[in-house]
C-alpha cells in the first residue's frame, strides 16, 4: 500500500499479463468518490500530454471505486527536495520557524522543473481546466527525471467565452489561436491547499487560470527554500488562528517572501507569478518565454525514455487520497485539523481521522509500515494484483 487516508487508499499494483506496474486509487467514502470521480472526468477530458499523469481506467468493486493511474517511480518534487536538496535556504525574511530538516533544490534544477510544470499548465489551460492544487507534492517524477502534474481532485473546468461575449476577464490563446475569455460568473468552491492558494480564491472570488500561476510562484518558492510559502511571514507563521492566517493572505496585501539566494531572473519570474491582482499575472504561455526558463540549460535531453522504468520509488504518488489533513495539505475544510507553517497544529473540530505521514510497504517501495496499524487488505481484480511484501 502506498498511502491511505480519510478518502480511501492507494496501492501499487501489477498487471498479471504484462507485469507492468501502475497505481490503484480506491475511494471508500462519499467524499472520496466525489474527488476521485472529478479527477477521472478531468483526466479523461484531456488529450494526451507528456506533462500530465495518465488515467488508465476505472473499475467498480462492490461499493468502492478503483481508478488505475500511471505509476511515477521517482516520487514527488517534495520527495526530491527532501532527499537531494542542499539544506534549508532562507527567504528574504526567513524565520527560525523553518524546519532544520527542510531541503532546497539547486536553481538550475528549479528552472528545469518550472519549465515542465509550465508546459503542463499550458496544456490544462488550453483545455479550460484550472488545477487548483499545484504544489511540490502534486508534481511527480518519472524514472528518467521527467515531471508530470498529478492530483486533480480539486481541479475545476471553467466556462470559456468568445471575446465578443465579455471583456471583464483576462483571455488566452487556445490551440487555434482564437481569443477566449473566462466567464465572470464562474463559481468557486474552496478546494486546494491554503498556503498555496491565490488571494482571490481565498476571498471566494472568480476562479481563473491566474490562480494556478500564483500557486506556481508558491511552488517555486517551496523548491527554492525547502519550506512552504509564507513560512518567512511572521504574521502568518506565528498565527495560531488558521482563519486569521488565511485572512492575512487574502486581504493583507502582502506576497510570500522571495528566496534571498535567487538570481535576478528568478526573482523577476516570481514577481510575474505573485501579483496580487490576477489580471496582472503572466500566463503560462507568457512565462514559457521568460529568461528564467528559456536558457539553454533548461532544455535537456532525458537519459531514458519514459518506457524505461527503474526499480525504485519513494512515496509516489502524491494523490487526492493523501491522508494528512492540515494547513499545508489538500482539501482544506474548517472541520479538519490544520497545520501552520511552523509545524504547529491548530486544534479544530476534526471530521476525519488525522494520522501520521502515510507509511506502507510494497516490493519496491521504501516506506515502512507503521507497527501500530495493520496493512490494508490486498484487493485485486481479474487482471491485476496488489503488489506488497509480507
């Protein structure tokens, strides 16, 4: 089992005929099924992209929904930063609250990953989809180091309108190079991870593609500092009231602190992502032409094709079924337990069980199973088996 939580479980599985590895997400609750159904609909509506994780199919099993997903052997960007980062590096106002175990990535790597994230976002936005929960945990790596966007449980499809119908929202160019505008009546349901969410989303205003660009800026800060965005903001990091912290982000007029060690190109890139006015943010297509991601060092040749998989993994995949419900984790709900950027928990009503980091074991997985929690039963289908040891 790769992970478990209030929404269901994630297993690493093997195709009996081909021995190919893939991931099975299983929803056991109504809330889990809604999130998983949404992810399936979003992914099935997209054309194939090398920067978006693939949905391989679904299966109904009694009252459970099983979704088969592409297996990404390299774990998430959060895993990569933790394992290969160069130690905690501060923001322009970093505080002692940053975890000493945090790790940051080299700027050269950040440029490469940021470019590929942008290519994934461009693909989503051209199909009228806002990811709504972009962060390092939801960016997965293949065995060759290629990245794909994952976890579409919070994703939203927006209403696209011809430019002649409205002039109140920022437009973009689709594949046919025709101008499209977002509906000003798009309804926003709060979903995602608060510290990565755009101010206008926290204010429950119109949702558009600019929300993903804000989250991208926060994700770049996360890669560069090894800490969540806003960790260097004393008013957010030291606040024991989650609603007050969210109000600070939504209405305070500030932006997350930028990393002090970043290049001028990197700082300018962040400035274009983290404009508080969404209409002033650059689009994914515009950012793909920014010097931060177009230097020759960011255009690399992968040593392996995507068909060559190596036999290792860390905590792949990050998923809508991740168990930790916190201020730094997905599916913010006022009834969930929240966690501040300092790692302190905000005690609130908790409608779901809050456990430690999900730990599981499988043939090629590195995580160890908790001693005080039995491994979930190994469900299998006619053509696939769950892979696990013991």
